[in-house]
C-alpha cells in the first residue's frame, strides 16, 4: 500500500490549491496549470469583486466598455444620486418626471407634487373618468 499512499499524497498536493484558501506549495508539474488558472481568474475578477482590480491588457477594453454600459443603467439599480454620461441625462430626467406623474397613483399618503404633476394628475383622472 505504500506506493498507493505515496501516489495519493502527491495527487492531493496537486489539488491542494482547490481546497484551501492560502498560499500553497505545488509540484513543478502543476505550477504552470495553476499559474494559467490564476491569470484566467484575473480576467474575470471584475465580475466577482466590487473593488479596484488590475487586469491584463486584453481585458481592459472590455471592462471599460462594461463599466460605461453599467453607468448608463446605474440609475435603475441604486436609489441615490448618480453621475451619468451626457447621453443618458435627458432620458433619465424624462424618466424622473414621468415617475413624478404616476407617484400620486402609487401612494395613499400625503404627497408633495410639483404644480405640473398636479395638473397632469387632474388631466389623467379627467380623461379616464376617475
């Protein structure tokens, strides 16, 4: 059984990296594969962590595009002040105005509305016979 046990130990050392979250010593045969795996992880690091990352040159362009794209739709995912690209500002402003129009139809509590929203509300109620 000695040979089988030794082989098992060597085999375990090959896959040590997949079972422990700490620095590991691997056999020479696995070093290249592990290094490749780490490089591959760095490519997709941006999708798993919300912090600044260093990426390979090949991924920088795609990541930058993704960040710009995310900034376009940032307004739909966070309820706070946001900086948007110039192209989206007009659409976002329209969306906010539209939300203020229907705000009165979604809440039963007291609402402060702009004069324009009050006028639109009355117009909509009149048109639909409320």
